[in-house]
C-alpha cells in the first residue's frame, strides 16, 4: 500500500511538472493595451499618452483576496501626482459583471477582459498582480500582488 501511495505521488509530481513546463514553454503575446480590446465599464477607454504610466491590476470580483489587494493599492496611493493611473481589470468573468459586483470596486477606471486576453494570450495567472505600462500602452513589467 505504501508503494502505491509513493508511486501515485511520483506520477502526480511528474504530471504537474510536465503541465507547468508546457505552459511556460509556450510563446505568449507581449502584453499591449492598445490591441487588447478590453471593454470599458467605467472611466477612460484608453491610455492617455501624456500619463505617468498605467498600473493594470487583474481582479475577479468574486475573490475577497483580490478586492482586499485592490483596496490596499488604492489606499497606498490615493491619486497623488506621482502615482500611475490605476485600472481594475476584471478577469475570468464569463458574463457581463452585475451592478452589485461593480459596486464593490472603488475604481475610477474599470475594464472587463471579456475575451480572456489576460490568461489565454498573455499567459498570466495571478489575480492581483501589478502590470505596468507606459503612457503609450507598451508593457514595462509585472510585479507580484502586494501582501497584507
């Protein structure tokens, strides 16, 4: 019985490692705001060319950790001149978000990834990560979500 358990664990480990390697080995599109085609639910439709930059934070409105991370971000930099424009990007939401879901987000700019670009084309997976773009919409990099 012990051998069966160890064998099962080894098979699971190899399987997960293979899935991870295939996923990371895939060539993903470089994120770019102009071509993403996100649907605007609130605020600006596009990036202003003269802006300090844009911080896009992918969130799922059903995730309490996402909402808490977004609140921490907005409290840490409440519209000061040195802050980037912040955009809440709703991801993994199959249908148009309800008014109640939108009301929980205190975001001036709110976009919806209706076509799954963030996950399927860009290869991102972590809710709350901070994706930075310059004023023209070119990708600068991603940082991990802020911890409480």
